[in-house]
């Protein structure tokens, strides 16, 4: 608890995550090919947390909490960059803060469509591969085939980040925050990501 309080008071959790991740990347990542960007909602410790917000996704129950916006290496599934916000922040607006430098080809779902995120990717030297909901073409059958092929190739890469979120919540108890406030939520998420990256790096190196 004292260690957590020091991390919060000195805002060192992000630096700790970035320092350890840089060391792990040096062991696990040889050639950078791409980045997956996505976000996951984590319920707040209590609905009385004034820094958390409500969010509702289609077909799902409303959740009061925070959102972890994550950039992970497309090949190794190591988490490289994290941004933590209240749950109601739009993925496309917060996405640039989850982009590492030189991200390569960036894979994201349709929530990241738009000039704001696209320009952020280009500014960091990357190219964008966002899931498409439609395409233009004169021949309907041919156009639908191209749309399916485009989304299928990207989906195979994007679904790797769902495994990251699943591991966070299943193995590390990140389905709910342990403490109140955005700063403490950030500490819990950063420490969880460090533990995950250690585990993932051991698997990669052993392989």
C-alpha cells in the first residue's frame, strides 16, 4: 500500500511501465511490423467514484468505470503503450495516446475511423488498417468480397489484443478497480500490464 501511494503521489507508475517494457521489448521484439490498438472498459471500485463515468455499448449493460486504451505489438502481443481515461471517452480521440513511436501498420476496429486518429498514425510514421463497414464498387458481389477479405485479414491480427484483455481480467483480476480515482486506476492498470508483459516475454524467449 505504501508503494502504491508513492507511485500515485509521484506519478511514477507510467515511467515504471515504460522502463520495464523497453527492457522486455529489447529481448522479445526483433523487427517491428505493426501495432494493434484497442480499448477495454474496467468497472470502477464503486459507482460513487466521481472520476469514473458511465458507458453503454450496444447489446451490453451500462458500466461505470474507466477505459484502458492500449497499443500492443502485432506480432508478439506485448503491451507497448497505455492511456487511461474515464469510460465515456471516445476510442478514436484517446487512441493517439496509445500509439508507440514508429508503430508500423496499425490495426484497429471501426471506432478508430476518422481523420484525427489517421493523422496521428501518420505523424508517428505508421500506416493505418481500420476495419471497414462498407466499400464503394460497381459490382456488388466483387465489392462485398473485397470488404470481407479486408476485414478478415485485419480481424485475425486485431483479435490478439482481446486475448490480452482476457488475460488481464481472468488472470490478474482487472475486471474491477480496487481503489477510487483515475490516478489509482492508472497504477493498477500499469502494474497489471507489467505483470502481463513479464509473463508474455518469458513465453516468447522460451519459444
